[in-house]
């Protein structure tokens, strides 16, 4: 019996944009699919994938939203949806996304950029207008005040000249690589930059390295899922950030001993300013101004709405600019974050060591679970074997009534009484010889 292939779904980023383009909240979309808003939030962030009937219903609804969005784009187009010319006439040119730089072998900072993305890195509207929009998840206003209403096509969804395809695009890759080789390639490509990004979140070198290694170990345990992900680096980055910003980190013994600060006074001031920000604001600032993600991607990775993320980013920029006025410009702030991350000599372990460490941790957890299960089964069997099969009510003690001693109830025989009873049973109980009459 063959299983039919699963219904194809658009990538998580496009799912969120289709919902926002249709002016639907996560609660409304969840009611139409028949799930909870938290499930929709997980689907749009890429942490989980729908299955079965929920997947078919979700795919059908997204297809309908895509068709409606295409119809709206065709109505707004001056020639009825036909291509009016090159994309540069109606849409800003694509520019490369900046990435936190890495330190080369010679000690110099290398400014690297990823491939060009479709559309500008900055949002189509100012952050103040996006932060003033109502939250699509809660319906609340997070902004500092009322802003101008946004017209169709001006939000974070797909623009008029941008094509939306409901099906995911295949990611080309070398088919001859084994899973271990693909993991090692991903680790060598992204681990150095992720360690420096995590250092901006924590301010601790060893914790940043450990967070990235733990994230890659988790990725190796879920490698089939990570290998099929459209953005495996983003998957690992989100896991590393969650581990680094976990509140349980403060209870570790090494947190009692502060690490030496950066040598440069400007780097120390910037790092202290970042560490004074709330974790959510710090993470949004690093993702947007440090890594170079756009606003919808930052909101999806932090599992927040776009207005809430814009509001956090505005507050983080105000706090940094209040203490360091020279960093009020976002471009200057990006350069300073890149320099701060590159000035520290941060190194990640070799990929084989990280992969084997994850395998050892997985084996240890498996063996611990097996040992606990065996101990539980043995304890249960021992209890069943030694437990009494029937209930014997205890004999209540006697009470003296009007000087009459209580009647002693018959109880268990002592050792002496048992010995005497056995002795009497063993000895022959021959009485006197019976006299019988004899005839004379």
C-alpha cells in the first residue's frame, strides 16, 4: 500500500505574509483551520509543520489567500496584472544582506554579505508607523501613538511587483554529500559568525561558544528536519539564541565570576549598553541591525508580531542612542556591532567534535531512559511479589472493665511454645498398658 505525497506548503515567511496581506489575525486564521492560535504561530515560525487533514485545510486556505492577493495585485496594476517593465521601476533594487563579520586568519575583520534578497532590507514603511499599527495577534496597540493608516501593499506583505508562489522552491545542493559531510559544511560556514552574534547577546565568550555548539548538536539530532529546512542557519541561530538567553543560565556556577570586558573602551561601553537592554529588545536589535534580517523575518524568528518587533527595535535603538549618540544612524550601528563582534577572539570547536559530543549526549540520555525504565519495572515486580494477597485485620487490645482484667486473645506462639509443641508431636504418646482379663 503506497502513501500519497503530502500537500505542498509555502515557506513559513510566505505563510505569514499571505495572512497579513489578507488582514487576518492568527486567531481568525486558527478558527478557520480549526486549531489554536499558538499552533498557527508555530507554523508561521517554521518550528512545526501541519500534518494530515490540518495540513490539507491549511494549504487550501493559503492557496485561496494567494489567489486573492494575486487578484488584488492585478487590480492595482495599471495594465491588469501584466508585467509593466523591469522590477526597478516599481520596486527598490535588491541589495545584499549584511552579516556579522568574521575574523580572518591574519586577524583582520572580513565584511561578508549574503546573496541579494528580493526587496530592501529596511521595511517599506518607517519603523514608527509599523510600531503604531495594532498587533495582529492580540489586537493591541504597541506603538507610542496613532500613526497614518497604511494603504494596500505598503505593509510587510509582498509588494505590487513581487511574485508570490504558493509552492516551496527546491534548494539545490550537492547530492553526493553524506549527512555528516553536509553537517560539517554547514557548521564550518555558519558557526564562527553565530558565535560572534551570540556574544553580543550574552557578553560571555564561553557561553556563546557553548550555546552555538549545543544548537548544532540539537540540529544533528534533528538533521532530517534541518536538512530540508529552507534556512538551516536560521534554524540553528534561533536554537542558539534561545539557549543563550535562557533564564536558567544565571543559576550556573560560572555566572558568579564575571568575564574580563573588551580591551577597547568604546567596545566596553557598547557591550554594557547592549547587556542593559531587555533580552527581547536585545535580540531584535542583533537580528535586525547586526545580522541584517528584514522586519518580518525578525518577527517570525522571535515569535512576535511585526508591530511588536518594530516597537522593540525602536526602544532598543533609543536606548543605545541615548548613551551613545554617535550610533543613532542604523548604518553606523551595524558597523559598530560588526566591529565589536569581530574584535573578540572567539573560536568554535571542530565540527567532528561537536557532532560526536551530540551523539554521546543522545546515547547517554537513551541509556538513562532505559535504566530508569528497567528500575521502574523491577521495583513494580518486587512490590507485586512481596505484597500480601489478603487483608488480616489487627486484633484490638483489651480494656480492663471494673477491675476485671481483659481477656487475652489468642495470638502467635512464641519460639519456646513452638518448640514444645513440636516435641510433644514427635514423642510417642504411649499410656499405661491396658489390662485385659485372662482365662484361668
